[in-house]
C-alpha cells in the first residue's frame, strides 16, 4: 500500500499518514514501533519528552528497512529552548535514536513566557545547515508566533503540528499555513478519547455507509482535508485498521457533515498559556 506524500516548502516529501508514540511506555516502544513498521508505517513521530526515543531507534535498527524509506520526526523540549541547549538536545536525540540525522525536527511548544522561540528557531536553522535534520518546523504555534518567526528569521517552518480533530478543526491556523506554505500536522487526531467522537452521527453514518470503523472515517477525513496525521495505538489490530484507509473515499457531503462538528473544542493545553 502506497501512502500519499505531502511536498514540504523545502522540497522534501513527508508521508501523509504516520504513527505517533505519544504516551507510549518506553519499555514497550520497541515492540509497538516494530509492529507499526511491520504493518506498513514508514513515518514515526516521537519527541525528547516522550522518553521513548531509544525504543524507536531500536525498532528502526531491528527492522532492516533502508533509512531512506523512513521518515523520523523528533522534537525539542521546552527546557532545552535556547541556542546552546538546542544544539545539545539534537545531539542527545540522535544518540538515543541511533541515527545521524532526523527527517524533521520541531520546537515542541512556543512557550511565549520564556521568549526564547525565535532564538531557538535560529538554532534549528543551524542544525539543519549542519545536516542533523532534513527539515525544521514547529508544534503548537499560533498565528502570532508564526508571524514573528516569519518577520525575524530566514526560514519558513516546514510544518506546524497542532491539536486537530473534528471538534477542533483549527481553520484559521490551517488557512494561515496554506497561505505561507506551512504544512499542517494533527496531533490527537482522534480526540484522545476525551469526547464521544466515534458516536457523533456524521461519523457513525459514514462508517456504516463505507463498512469501516469510525476511527477509519476520522483518519480519512484528515487525509482528504490535506492534513498530515499520525494516529497512535498500542494494538496491532487498531494500527492495521488505522492504516487501512485508502480503499474508500468520503463524499463531499460526508466531508461537509464532519466539518460541521467543529466546536472550537480544545482538549489539550493552550499554547498561549502552557508553562510546562
């Protein structure tokens, strides 16, 4: 099965469907990522703060999959914002992953209270120039944060990774990204189980119409919306199900009905006020 790719603004391609390891137990990560790679995923999204980069790296090494067939993302944690700290952080992440480079390196949160994200972004520009990552981007950045980067630095972020799911569709940020060539990635794409997404009528109706699960409908909605998405599961069966979303297509009416579920309902932290 061929996963579609999105061309980033720096010319690199990213698989539109990947696998996320947020809150995956470090002791279980190698097994779980091995399962994901065997299912067919080639895009893995991790982060320093997840504490499971070592397990991701072991699964990659054990897989025997050629490096150029994989797309690996990790993220700089908030306590490592700053020039020197960022340089040390990428080196530590690469050591844990057992890689000489990642494909995408992100600032995990803007932390506007620290006021270091512009300095940190310049450090990421150097990290990219040094060949330690192919692309650089951000996560949880709002429009004012992005506008400041565009005004004060040389590189437009390749991606912005956001909390994004049907009840929180992030349309203004998606529009800003589209107008500036910033690809949008979704974290928590299935709502993290924090509201009854799979019981909502447009999703139930689409699942019934296509003979698929509600989760498959939501993943498909992300893909057809042009969003890069990496659902997380520790169950191989659900991993396979989430990957099996290319045999059907939601109609325009079904897409519109799911779009109509947007309530501006954030279930995670607000990047403007988060201080962890």
